[in-house]
């Protein structure tokens, strides 16, 4: 429902105090003026720069409302009243003046009087900051951002020459990228793309969105070029993600996300970052630590703001890395319940959000999180990413030997229980120090040996509970880690106490 339709309903129901939240002041004012012309309502607009204005009337008919005095503007609204019609006073960015007790009292009196003389106060502001004295009097309306049809209309108005606007799948990606922009932002982005590339492209819009994310400091836009070709193995996981995110049928339900569980260095974060490039989606990184605030209520507000940004971003991949550490304090009582409320907000959003955001959470130990976090309808599945097998290691060695320019025919070290990260580290050190792989491997200590007990405990927990990232449609079954030979052996000589 558009702003004009909702505003007409509330005015007809005699809601004399309305708060319109909008980041597009001119467009909102244009829609309100159009509604007033259709309904034959009187309209006045006040802002601190120009004072009180009556759109569509000459200067001789303007009201004398004390110039830019906000208190005088409120008192002058009674002069707009007429016996056979309604009158609306729009107060632009009026939240700046609501810390004055005189203005609050004048608003309360005018809101009450508006029931008799059908005068309506509309505060137009980008934020909702209603004084506690007036909270029950105001109804809040939101000026919606442009939808896909409106964005396409704006794009066609900017790209008027042949070949400047893509079609088909490229146009779909362009409109996906523009989702969440205001009308002015979309027009600026399309114009900038024409200047840069002689045509409208999604890459320019993503660069502008990355700049917007920097302003908030709540999310990061990952701009890496990783693909699944850079990762060995994990065929089942890759296949599921590609099928889920490349679905073309809009009538099908949207994929919600996955949880990747496994030892460090097995490629969980790498898969999440490559997924965006592989499916043509932007990759957003949500760091829960960046949402924490020092003031009371700041963490909750920053969390809600970050989730609103994700919802407005359009189709995307959202990475929450090391979620077991990020949400470890959800049961703590020493923080006055901040982490508990943050955790609850995240769970509610994961369950209820309707945006096309595919959430990928990585974890090294999910047993520290409650079962409700990974329940059905929050995620599409929990995958266990195990240490690579013999075939997968052969692919990983080939990828990194080629990446670092090493001789593929040279001898390789014994790589039992090595992860993909450890193979990469060995190749990088060999290239950096200009030494053979076997010598570089002396500086690589596998996590599966240094944290043998933890890896075994994780495998035992995942067995029968998680999907196998390697085997399509299969449940993971624990096979165990090779017992490390370097562990200290206990002597059984009874004379040695």
C-alpha cells in the first residue's frame, strides 16, 4: 500500500497526528500534495528555512506564521480549518524541535483540537523520535523505498539511448543490485554508471552500496573474487548452494541459509566468500562485535539497524563467521542481558525474515549454542566440513602449487590429517623461503594433532546429526582422526613412581 493510500485512510479515520518516516522528503511531499489535490484538502508545509508555505497559492495568500518559528507554525494551523474540508500541516524534520516543553505542549493541544476542526499534523522526518508525552497520540507511517517496477522506470528514464540499459538476466541483476536505494540514490547510481561504462551496470551500484555500508560501520561488503574452482572437494555443499541460489522460479520459496561446522582450516569461510561470486550475489559480512555499544540500548538498536540494512540490500549472502565465539555470552548475566537480547533478536530475524538473504554461519564448536539456534526454518541444513580426503587433497595440492608457481613434480610431505589451510601454508612458505615442500612442511603443525581431542569430540557430536559436505544427500558418519604419534607415552614401570 502506497503512502497516499495509507495517509488517506488515517485522515478519514481522523488520526490528527501522523509521523511519516522517509529519507526522500521531496517525493513524500509530492505524494502528499497530490493526495490533497485529489481530496480537495488544504495543505501547508513548514520547514525551518522557508517558514510556512501554502503550495499552489501565491504569496499574497500565504499565512503569517512568524517566519521560521516552529511554535508559531503550530498555532497557525487553526487558521487553515474550514467547515467543509480537512487541512493538513506538514512539519519537515520537526524532530529537531521536540526537546522543547513549549512545543510539545502546543502539539498536544493542537492534536486534541484537530478532532473538532479536522486539522491534521504530519511530521515528515527520516527518524522516529516521538517524545514520551506524545507517543500515544502519533501514528507512524513509513514511506516505502521504490520497488522493482519503479527502479526499472527510473533506469529507463536515465538510460534513454539504445544499448545503455541491459535486458534479460542482466537487467534482473541490475534491479537486484538497486534494491534498497532511494529514488535519488538510484538515479545517481544509474547516471554514474553511464559516465563510467557508457551503460548501466550493477558493478557501479555495488561500489556505491559499499560506500554506504562504510557510513554505518555495521556491515562489510566483501569484494573478493574467489570461486568454487579455487576450492578442492566439498562437492555436496557446493552443489546444494548453487541449486538453492540459482533457482529462477520466483514462485519457489527462498533459501534461508546453512551452518558450516568443522575444524579450523577446512574451508568453511572460503566457501561462504566464494558463494557470492559463484552465484552473482553480493557478500555481506556481519561481525556481531561491531554491533556492541557502550550505551544502554545501543547494541539492540545497532542490531535492528544492521538487520534492516540486510533486508533492504536485496538478494545477498550474509556471513556470520565463528558464530560460536560471537554468541558465546548469550547466557551470561553480568552484561545486564545485552547478549541474551541480541541473541534473541538474531534468532527471531533468522526465523521471520522475508528478504532474499542467504545466511552462512561458520562454527568450530556448535555444541556451545542452544539447539533452537539451528532448528528447522532458521537454516536449511547443518553441514559438517571434515578434513579433506586423499582425492580432495590431491586437488588442493594442485590448486596451490599452481597458485604459488611451484614445481608440481617435487616430493610432497606426509599430509595425514592436514587441512586445506595447512596445505596452502606449506605451499606459501615454500614459495616465500624458496625451499622444497618437505622442508617447508617442518613449520606446519596440523590442528588435527595439536587439538586432537577437540577435533574428535566435534566429529563425535556431528556424527548422525549433520549433513556431509562431501557426499550428496548423505549424513555425516565419523571416521576418526589418526592418533598423533608425538603424544607423550606413559611408562608402565611400577618401580617408577
